C-alpha cells in the first residue's frame, strides 16, 4: 500500500513539478494526504486529466462545481456589463476585506518554504485564521517574498482544502510576474486557462506583462486582442505589449500598437515612450513618430522623467548624419539656456493670444452651463456688477484657499499676512471669500477680517459656491497684468475649454499668472515664488530642442515646474 502511495505521489509531483519544486516546497507530508493531493494536483495540472483516473469522479464534479461557485466572475468577462460588475465586485471585496492596509490584520510571511504541517500550525496560531491563505499571499506580495515560500503555501492550501481560489491564484500570479519568474507565469497561464472559463482583466493584464518579457511575447498580443473584444485595454496593457515588441526587435509592431493607443485617446505611460526611444536607438527610422512624442509632451504640458530624458538624449546622439549635441542644462532668470545661450519662449501671452483666451474662458467657463452647478446666475451677475464698479485689480486672491495654507484655526491671520504683503507692494487687491468667513469664530477673527477688508476689495460668495469661476473672471477682466494667488490648479476648467489650442493657452496663462507662496511661517514676511519670464515647456525651433525634465527623486508639487533642462542643438 505504501509503495502505491509513493508511486501516486510521484505521478502527481511530476505534473505539478513546474509549479512546485519538492526540494524547496517541502512536499514530504503529501504522502499522507494522497487523496487530496490528486484533487489539488488536478487543479494545478493542465494536461492529462485521464491520469487522475483513480479519483472519485462524482467527488470531482462536486469539487469542480464548488470551484466554479467560488469563482468571482462566473460569467464571461466579455459579456456586457462584466467590467462594471468586476469593478463593483472588487470594490465590495476591498470594503469587506481590506487585507493590505490594515496593519492589525497583516500576517508575517515566513522567510523559508514551510511544510504543510508547519503552515497548518502557523494558520492555527494566527490571531485571525479567516482567509489566512489570501492574506498571507497578500503579505508576500507586499514584501516581495521568495517564490518558493509562496509555492509552499499554495501546496498546503491545495492539500488542505482541495481547491485554490481564483483570488489566491491571482495574487500568486502577481508575485510571479512582479519577480520575473517566467516559467511559473507560463504554468499559471495553462492552469488558469484550463480551470477558469474566462480570465478577468486583472489576470489578463498580468499575463500580458508576464509574456511580454519572454520569447512568448506574441501571445501577449493575443491576450490584448481578447481584452479589446470587451473593453478598451489600459495604457499599461499597451505599454507592456509595446515594450515586449521593442525588446524582441519588432519596431513595426510596437509603433502600430502605439498608434492604436493614441487613436483610442489613451494617455501613454512614460516607460512606453522610453521603450519607443530605445527602439529608435537600435533601429533607425520612425523619426517622425519620435518627434511627435516630443510635441505631444509639449501640447499636454508633460515633463519627462529623468530616465526618459536620458533615452531622448541618447536617441538624438545616435542620429547619423545629423550631428546633435545634447547637454544637461539650466536656464538663467532671463530665460537664456546656460548651455547654448538660446533664449527660451516667453511666458507672456501676445495681445492676440490673451484676447483669444479671455474670450474662450469667459464664454466656455464663466458663461458655460456647468458653471451654475457652482454658483447661481444671480450671484454671478452681482459679481460682474461688483467688478465693473471697481478699478482693475493687480492681484486676485482665492481667500479660503490661501487662508488654509497656515495653521488650522488661525486662517484669518494667514489671509491677513498675505494681503498685507501684497498691499505693501502697492497692489490693488481683490479677495474672494465665502460668507462664513465674515462670521467671527476661532478661525475667522473679527479684527483680522476687518483689516483684510480695509486693505483689499472683498467679495464673499455663498458658502456652497466655488471660487474658481469668480477668480478667473476677475483676473481676466482686469487684464494681462493681473495675477492670482491660489494653490488650485483649476483642472476642471481646462476640461471645459473646447480645443487643445485654448487649453494650452490657458495653462501658459496660468503658469505666467499664478502666484504661489514659496514658504509661509506665521509672523514672518510672506514670500512668493517668482514668476519665471520664460515658459517651462518642451520647445523647438527646428535647429534645437529644449526639454524640461523631472530629476530623479525630486519631489515637485503639481503647480511647480522642473528646473532642469535637456538642451539639444544641431551642429551647423
Ligand atoms: Zn540650450
């Protein structure tokens, strides 16, 4: 009998050996749970179902039924409404079992593979054995635990319960992909495809990433096609397949995928651009495509990260017959490149540009339909009359936004200090506030607020109104010299603008007119960051490119602009 058991064990181990290495996964205790093992190995094996002839077929069917029952997505992922359901399911799951963020629920992964009995005792001593396997795998994922430890967990769960949930396998797959264990990814692909009728987008995305890095990268394209039948693939899906094509020297496929991504209006990840520049480095051609990426960065006010900037430089350096000189540079306060002495584009809008922008913002943002979600026609009308009666402002302050820069509970003092500094500069100031700011409280001191009103013109909107439309209106109405103070980026308003050209103008205007506090210490003189005279944006005049980029590790707030530049000039 014992020899038969050992024989059966060997057969099973043979099938599952790609997934479980007995030498590392601690499989010896399998001998005494042979019946469970054959079921679990069926789950883990993809081929040779008939080799499990010794199993009780009825029990098998029952188990299979149980497995299907437990599937999170029993319907095809390609069925209408699945994506929404998936999102809802994942949301619900996340709400039910937030196993990542809650520290008290975290289980510590062991530092070496455990035997089944060791796993069992670890589970029993765990303060919360519920969903132990999934939580353990999640911790392994977070810690980047050795794959063999994860395998030993899977082996234990398969033996203990006779099944492996989709959820557990998905986490294991994430670990395999993340740690670059290609053969395990292939095994998981075979297993999951044979065990589950469909794969959700999460698993498909992981397989795309996993396959793209291997000689089987073309299968990632098939998986991408499958996703496309149901939903729009993510930029990451495209990025992974593009990287796979580039890695395997197929530039045409990479560029075709990139064109498709752009056609769908998706926003590429920076490493996708990086892959394409690297592709350009090893395969000549696609110059127009690469230049269009740079123009895309310009049009969308995107700053490349340092790693991408390095690849851009390397690509320019590699161009034969065009001698580009690339250097890392900075720009002096006058807007002159310290490397090639070229003058960068001014931040100032021309008279025509300003008129065009004002026209569109007044029409599309201020008068646009959606503005009345944020205010009322009456309130806006009364504000316009208020502005008409006042002199042109030099600076408009988003009062609530600015007041919240300082310590909580002392907002009026912060606002007063900012207003006082601007008054000291002899500026005509408008403070936009909310009505509640006029009600004396701990945050809004009566004396401070009365001084604010002596130093500045003030307009207080209803408490529910949003300040942005008022701020834009007053600033643009006052003329091109008028700046505004806010930490807000007004991204919503960009969306209201009808075309790319106006959106670019809006951002340029914003970069040139938004005053930002460089630091604020209560009681000390308020200082603003200087508004640069030049525009920090990718720019070219044909003979040169200037590309502002984000340095590695440099933290930049969204309203700030990079200080480092890649300067590329063509040798004459
Ligand atoms: Zn330069």
